[in-house]
C-alpha cells in the first residue's frame, strides 16, 4: 500500500503517512480523520489587539499612576526606574475594543495633569527651604572662612578670628534649623492641597470605572 500524496510505501496498519502526514485511505472504506470544528474561528476569537500607553512619573507616585491607569482599563506591562532623577517609566496596554474612548482619554489626560500637580506640590515642600538654606549656608561659610584667615594668617587678629569663626559656625547651624522650619511650614501649607488632589484622582478613577462598567453592560446586551 502506498500513500496517494507522496507515494511512500505504507504498512497495512498505518493511519497516517510517516513522510507527508496525509491520512491513509484503504481500498474498502475511507478513513475518517477528526478535525476540530471551528478551530480557526476559535483562534480568531482568541486573538486580541491592544492599544499601548506610556507615562513617566516620580518614583514615589508610580503606584498611584498604576492604580489610575488600571481604572481606565489598562494593565501594566513594564516598569523601568531611572538610576538618576527619581523617575519611573510605566508601560500599559488595553484592549482596542474598549468603548467610550473619547471619554476615557479625557479622564486619562486629567489624571496625568493631577499627578503632575501632586509632584509639583510635593517639590514645593523643600524648594523654598533649600534655596534659603543654600543662601544662609554660603554666607555662614564665608564668615567662617574669614575667621580662619584671621587665626592662621593674621596672628595678631586671632581673638577676632575666633569670634568671627564662632559666628560662622552659628550661621551654619541656623541655616539647618531654618531649613527644617521652612519645610514644616511649607508642608502645612500644601498638604491640604495635596489631599484635595488625591480626592480628585479618586473621583476620576470612579468615573472611569463607571464608563467601563457601562460599556461592559452594553456589550452584554
């Protein structure tokens, strides 16, 4: 017995050709080969196309961004943190079949703006304090340098140099204390605004979930 497809010689009990894999049909009755019905259609239904998004945020706000994007129907696919700058890049994907994309895109832009405003307000806690501390510390260091010169170069001014040096050291300590005080006052000022921004984010996430649920109910109907 030979294969009708490739001519390979077959044994009497063969069901498939060992060379080409074609089913063997005997002279008396054809051999029926079971094929999965609808397999091509099932494979087509199983395929899903995605749209992708990427955002870069401060590392301490990365989880906040992940929660916001997941409320928009995205799933996290990648996360990369920069070695310098404290920035984290997040990659997401979402099914292209999601509905109400215009409304979801508007909410996404609003969330991005809110997260950016939170990062700016967090930076304000130390921005003013840092500039003040640098200015006061520089002046104090110069005064301390003058005192050191008086003690090491002009030996007849050693007493004055010691006094000036003590003033410079006191200025450095004052710069540190001023920094802490300014950070506390700025934190107290912007903390209510930050909490309000987080509340807005929570509301926006809830709105996104309502949109996604309405789309799901519409698909079911």
